[in-house]
C-alpha cells in the first residue's frame, strides 16, 4: 500500500515534469539547442495567470487560459528577438544557447521588477483529497494529471496527423530540405515556439498550484532537462517517459534515503544510465549544436 | 615623492575621520535587513517599524535636538551581501548602532565579524548562537530583542502538552539555522512532558514536494505536527499535509503569524502559532490602524519589534550619547523597558531578553484567536 502511495506521488510529480520536458524537447527537436529560457517563461506565464486571473477571483480555467496565452505570445516574441536572426544568418549555434540564457534572465528580471522576491499563492482551486482504499489522492493531482495527459495527447495527434505537424517533423529533420520542399520554415519554427510557450504556461500554473509562485521557480526546468536527456533529447514520447521515471525515482529515493541524499543518487543514477545508453530511452543520435 | 606621501597620508586621515561617528548633526543608525530576498517580508516589516519610530522621534524634536537618520542596507537574504553591508555601515557610514535582521543565517555570519568593531547590533535572530560564542560567552556587540529559539520552543511545547497532545511528528529544514534551533528544544520539552515524538523528518531548501517525506508522519498516526519553518515552506507543508488527509494540529513558529493567514489560500483551522504581540491590545490595535491609514501596510509582529528597538536606542542616545561603545554598554543594561512587544530586560550574560512574554494563538478559519500568554524563562 505504501509503495502504491509513493507511486501515485511520483506520477503526480512526473506529470508536471512531463509538461516541462515536452516543451523543452519541442524546441530542441526543431532547432537542436537547449532552450534555457523555458523555465523563466514558465515563471512569467504563471505570474500573468496569477495577476490577471486568479488574483481577481477568476477560476482555474481562466487562469490556465491566461497563462497559456501569455506563454505562447511571449515565446513567439522570444523567437523573434532572440533566435530569428541567428537562424536566418546561419550564425554559430553557440549563440542560440547564449541568447536563451539572456532571454531567460530578461523574463526573470521582469518578474522580479513586478513582485520583488516575494512569493505568491494561487487560491485553492480544489477541495479535500479522495481517499481510495487507504490511499490519499489529491484532487489537484488528478486534475493536473488529466489536463497534462490531454495536452500531450493533443500535441501527439497534431504532430502525427496534421499538415502542420508533418511540417514540424520535416523541419526538425532537415530545415534546408524542408524549405526546398515548399515548407515555410520560419512559420513552422514560430509554431513550435507557440506550442512550447503554451506548454510552459500550463506547467507554470501547475507548479504554482503545487509549490507556490516565486521568481526563481523556473529553476525547476533542470528537472525537465534531465527528463528530456533520460528520455532521449528530441524525442517527445521519450521526454514523457523520462519525466515519469524521474518523478517516480525521486519519490522512491526520498522515501528510502531521505531528502538530503535523494538528489545526489538521482544524478548518479542518471549518469550511470547515460553511460550505458547515451542516447536515452527513445532518442536517436541527434547531436546538440549548442 | 614626499608630496605624494603627504597627500596619501592626508587622504588616509580624511578617510579615517569620516569613519568616526559624528558628535554633531544627525545620528546615524543602520538597518541591516533583507529587503529584496527570500525573507524580505520580515525585513521590510522591521524597517517599517524602525522608520515609523524614527519619524515619531524626529517629529518630536529628535534626540537632544539631533535628528536620527536611518541608513537602510539590503542583505538580499544573502550572507555575503550582509557582511559587505555591515562593513560599510561600521567603516564608512559612522553608525552608532545597527538594527539587525530576524534571520539566523545572517546573524550567524555577522556575529564573528562584529567582534572587530564596537557597534552594537540590536537584532532579532532567535538562534542563541547568534549571540553566544561556542564557549558560552556573548559576542560583545550582538543582542537579540525577542525570546531565543529554546525559549519559544519551550513555550510551544508546554502549550502543546497543556492542551492534551501526546504524540507528535516534527518536520524541519536541516539547512536552516532557525529551523534547526527550534526543533530540538521542542522535542526536549514535549518528551519531558511525557509525550512521544513518533517521527522526525528533515528536508533541504530545494524540496518543494513534501508528500513523500510527510508520509511516515501520517503513518505514525500523530496528533500534532511541529513545523518550525519559514513562511513559504510552511505554507507548502501545511497545504500538502492537509491534502494528504491529515486533520490534526499543526504547531508553528512565528512564521505562521499574519499575513500567513492571507497567503495560505484556504481556511487555516487547526494551525497554532506563537507571536510577539497580542493583536487584541488597544495600543497595538491603534498603531495597526494608524500605520494602515498612513502607509497602507498591515503592520505585523516584526514591525513592532523594529519600533521597540528604535525607541530603546532613542532612550540610550539621550542617556549616554552616540559613541557606539557607550551605546553597546547601555544596551547590555536595558532593564524593564515597557515596549509594545512586552517588558524588555536584557540579560548581560546572554545578550538575550529575560522573561519577555509571548502569546499563543490559533486560527479559526483565517482569523487569529489569542489563547494564552507565556513568559519566556
């Protein structure tokens, strides 16, 4: 029974990691670089949801909508100011990395200007937990899991079954060839940033609901990065599997060896895993450019 | 060469003179607080209280005709920033005294540094190691103006035993001096009172999801959980333990004082906490209303701590002048100062207050209800 409770806790944690990892992987897939502004974008979007919606007494759905729309819009803005010229001028890919760090600092700075170092708390959107056969399952976990799953299924459908999704896959495989085939590469990349930003907004709200809102909450993006690496950089199903495994691994280790040592062992296990399987669970041999 | 040497010497003398406190003009006091870091809500409140008191003093003519000037230093909740700011205060700004932060980690870092100077730091860090050296003697400049951790924990422990709780869990941050300093005396007190501490759980500052850590406490079927942590962590732990179905008592330190109830986001029934002030006293109510009207700020306990200390300094400046060493000696002798946070007497052996009262509260919904006063002995 105890193990089952830890498993539930791990899946709840993993479902939020999955949203972060997927948004992260999406950009890696298309531009082959790790977008480290993703965490700060989550923070900015989540705070927008708080100040525009939740703080004014609006419910969960409007809060999510505001955060998702903010995430998408700001991500699109980021693509234009920080990455577009690097892409069009075929500048060294190292600049993607530098730009993403700079952009992240900018987003975080905007949040700090508005809220200082204070933390905020979303109103309680959910009631008491369910008790099922001696196990406690928080309503927030169920709803977060369901919404995350729905968003990821929608993304998977879009990538596999729609014209835009096929364009996205083509661009991620080879930008130049995709362009020669008549695909508007810039539009496709913009689309990837919009979706990634929307996922960042969604993840930001869920993180805020579970762990309060604070300007450095975006640092949790490291967990999304780890999940992407475990799953195989660039692979969306791999990112989800990696996130779930990471969530379950963390809760299991905390229950066995406590909170102090758990992160150390998590990283050791990850390193060993990557030694054995460098491309992750489902990844192909994509080489990161920056 | 001689000219250059003379110029250098003159410059050094001028700089040296500028670091000596002034005997005329405004009296400088430093206010070393976290204004923009993780404990900024506490630091801003202390500064607000100091500023309010100083404005009152200056409006009434100052100290023997001299105005008091508060120099604010933002530690940003960071030890290095705090030490740099402290050095600037005592070497460049010529402060006669410093109002210190209510943050143990900062107090612990500044304490050894303060031995090299004569400027007293009137702070609120409740870890006794901020005031006492390892050999048990006090740092000459470090003072606390609220009961120490062992005193506060003893009060919370006595209260818990008196109210019939017999089985406890404890969850604390092993990397935070404040949290660490509160848990051991609480466990000692309740154990001495015949109760059982069934589970003690530690966490680190990186933890945000506490559910797996809290599970053993729930499994132990405890009646109350002691949570001596900063407000943000406290909110997370309280929310998560409630989401896991725990309906017992949560016994918390000063961090559950208002505005915890407004930040918590849900009814805070079953949460007990200790406070420096009794918000039902007329003098406190008056000041809260005045501050709210003038500034829009809801004054909390840290505001009143800052207010009392600034007024204590005023009395000392009137009595002994503004030489930091004289001020320090006078701070050590503060006796029965009747402040809004109680009657303050500093114990020269520990540089902490003796017999200062604290008040236990509980929340009903989001309303704090005063329960009982305890003297911190």
